[in-house]
């Protein structure tokens, strides 16, 4: 028969008790500091929580208007604009002041910051026209920065550096190398082999900014390769790159590209990060996106 020392038994009991208590406290602290859909929807003190009701109303509206087209890329391409138009004017969205910044053949959209904080604006595809940037820069806080890339340096370099902005003489896309691109030469778009730089390398190593207030994407078809970068957990997230706003021109798609566009839109809805506004539907499609899921973006542009 083995006898136990009563003092040692009590000590072991206390040790076990405090170990269990410590683990329980750690688990509790971890739990209350972990974001959850439930606490998020019930409302909280964060900027994102404060606008969730507004975003949720928009999200429900668009989902109701396009769910019938899920699985039908042709129908979505031809009719998405209708749902966006309806949902951008619901009461929960009327407080947004989306500005129009036209150039010679299109209009860029942007919300100027509510606080006097400088902005970072990136243009992919200058196209011999900085009319929109010239208008925007007048309304931005001092110290705002412009970065533009276009493989045709004639005219583009001169225009962009006069903003003033930093000009890069190449195309930007999903990967680095040589690529066939539709570029503007004089007044005509021509297919030409150009140097293409990976967008992650471009932003992190050349622009050297990971918080982008607005990026204007006119890649003459290269945008299709960037769709999945914007998803939750995509390459932008992996590299700590945030966009508060972005303008994107979707160029006339073939059958495969319509499917890519279809998947892009429904994935954005699933991710619940961006809201979509100001559709312009023609041979191409132009869309404006706004980030409702980043604290700094919400404080700067929505609240």
C-alpha cells in the first residue's frame, strides 16, 4: 500500500486548478478578440461594424437582383448593370458622395477623403489622357501621390509627370515577362508585344505602397488575370495590399472571359468586402468598387 503526503496532494490539486484556470482565461480572451460574423452583425464599436447595416442592405439588394443569373455568364454580362443601378440608390447608400472625374472618353469615380489625409492613386493604362487625374488632384489633400504605368511612353510620360506623378514605361498585370497588349499609338489601338510587370512586384517594390486609396485599371484585357487577386485570401491579401476604391474597365469578353467575370462578381458577393457602383455597359463594362471591410478605408471614405 502506498501512502500520499497530504500536503503534496493539496499542492498538486492547486497546481492543476490554476493550470486549468489559466488555460480557460486564455481561451476566453482569444474568443472575445476573434472577429465573428455574429458579433459583427449585432453591431460593435469598430468602423466596419458601424457600416455593416448599410453594406448588408446593399448586399441583399444586389444578391436578390442577380441570383437568378448565377450559372449563366451571358445573362449576367448583359444584365448586371440593372441590379447595380437599383441597389446603389437604396436609402442605406445615399450618404456616399461618389464624384465623377471625366476624361475625353470615359468617367472615373472617386470618393474624396473626409479627413485631410493624403491619398495614393494608381493608374494602370494611361491612354494618352490624364483629364480625370487632373480634375481629381485639385480636390485631394496636399501630399497626395499619383503613380501611372503604360507601355507607350510617348505622350503618356509627359502628361503623367506634369500632374505631377511618377510614370512607369511598361504594362502591369498578373505576371512579369513579355505579353501581347492592345496599346494606343497615335489615335489607334494596335496589338504589340510589351514588357509586363507583375502587379505585386510593381506595388511593393516600385510604387512601394501597400495602402492604395484608388487604383484605376484599364488593362485592355489584362484585368481578367487580376480578378482573383481581389478575393479574400487572394494575392493582394497575401502581400498585405489594401485598396479602398478601384475603377475597372472590363473589356469585351469571349465565352471564357464571361465565365471569369461571372465568377468574379459572385465571389465578391460571397467575400462581403466590396460594394459595386456606377456601371457603364456597352461593348466594354466599367465598374466602381468601394471597400466596406477595412477599418482605415471606412473611416476615410464612408463614415
